[in-house]
C-alpha cells in the first residue's frame, strides 16, 4: 500500500514513524510546503524565539532517520488539490498518487484584516520558522511591543520579549486572559506572574486598529487609548487548515471531520492533528496540542493498517512563561466547579476542575507533583472528591 501524508509537522512525523514501527513495508511519502523537515512547534514561541534552542534541536528527526526508514520527504512542495477519483494529489511540482492519504495539515494563525492594519510591516504572528525569522531580529531591548491576544501564544511571546528587555503591553478583548481555555483561578496566577515581571496587561478592551503608514507605530484601542509600539504580535488563535479538504468535497465539522478511527468521509482519506475533528459526547472535538498530534496520528497509522480501533484522547498540554511551567492534564470542557490548592513559592498552585462531581482536568503551575497525580487520576478514571483534594496533606494519598 502506497501511503501519502500531506502536511509535514508533528503529526506527520509521528504517523510515519508508527507506520514503520507497525511493520508497514510499502511506500511512505510526506509532503510539506515548508523547506524544513518536520520540527517541533511549541518551542517556537518559547525557547527557540528566545534563542535558547537551535534548529537542530527543534527538528524531530535527522536526515539519516528518514533515509534509514525509506520515507520520502517532498519538502517545499505546495499541494493545490486532491483528485479523489484518481487518488492523486496535485502539487505545484506535479502529481503524487496514493492508495491511502492522511491529512496532517495543521492550523494557520488568524490574522487581522488589512483594514485594521494587519498588513503593516512590523505586525507578526508566531506559527512557523519563517514567522520566527521575521520577528526575532525585531526583539531588541528597549523597544515597545504590543501583544494582541491573551491566550497561550500571546502570553508566551510576551514573556520571551520581556526577558529580552522589551517594554511589553498585552491586550485581551475578552474580560480576562485565557478566557476560552482556563478557569479564572488559573488566569489569576498567570496574570500575577506577568505583572510581576513588568508586563502591562489590559483586559476587556478590544482593538480599533494597528496604526502606521507602511509600518506599525502603535495600536488604537476600542476605548480610544493609543499604545505606541515598535512592533506588534498577534496571538488571536488559529484556524484548522481545511481548504484542500473542502475543495475535495470532504465533510467538515470543526475542522476536517473524521469518524472514531480517524477516517474522513472518503474511506481512502484519513486526518489527524490540529486540522482534524473526531467524535466526542458534545459533538466533533478538535484538540490543538502536541499530545493530540502524536496520539491521534499513531492511532490513525494503526487504523490505516487495519486495527479498527477508536481513538481515545488523553489530553495534556504545557506552557513555559518566564521561570514558570504550566502543565495541564485532561479537558475542562463543561466544568461547573473548581478547587484550588496553593503551591510552593510565589507563583505556583493547582486548579482542579470538576464536572458534575467528576474530576476532568488539572492545571498545575510550578507544581509537577499535582500535575502527575492529577493526570494519573484522570486517565485511571478515579475521581477524589473536591473536599479530599482540598484537605489532602499528601496528594499521593488520593491515588
């Protein structure tokens, strides 16, 4: 069987490796539009942006690994269409035939429209190597940065810039930072961390536009305030890459819709990672995380080879900001109660999420023990009461 993986990120690398590990001896081809081989994306807004990690460490596999496993990399090649009838991918360099096709296309950062100044020089997003190459030379001590968006990417970029000596203001239109992804208790810990390092955090105010003639010189807020800026980073979320799938007539639902095995509406085409959604109790779910990219890609690899097993996610996530590490286990979707434990040090603690009395997620800031125990409890289907979590002198006793 000739397997083609379209998209050359974390999910693609994990899927290709799993196919070989499971004994697939047929052809495997990975097609990506970036010139670099598959690399880690999370460090882009953390260690790589800061300059603490070089490209060799960022790359997932060395060139010799791909050769040894007889996996063909077609890099710097952009797919323009999928011909489902002929089972052919059309690219800017020709055509590639497949027996089974896996879409690991990832997601693209949302950008502000030109009418709001999104086109100006000095306005950046942080998603790929080219983005970092563009923004890194501008991160010079003493310059003024405005970060638009109080999600993880915006907060991580703000932390890096502050460590590099820039004056940083972060603007979040929602009432608070991390509004879509974390409880207010977690947001309070993260906000305090940033404020303690000199980041100005403005919440509950949208932006009118980025100002400047050809280059950004500031940001006008919806309340009329103007923030001077030498550069702007937009961290306003991402959208799943679905253009090719839509053009090919595949079903979409919160991304490229798949069944429980990762198969799309075309039985010869599969999907995994940030671009793909899968069945969940509350509808098609899509997870933007390294953990999901790896786990779903490996599950899909097995199913392409006939395993016929449902993908069951075990969500985990992390974020490095200043000297702090936030670790997250589980999914807090639909939570209706949280309890908080304080941690050691000024910036630390854990937030435990419950849905109808059942533990569903844990956020742990500088508290690896709480994270590990919470993760084991959730994955083991165990749910200590909120009172037990609050009263425990040793979290291990909850096991």
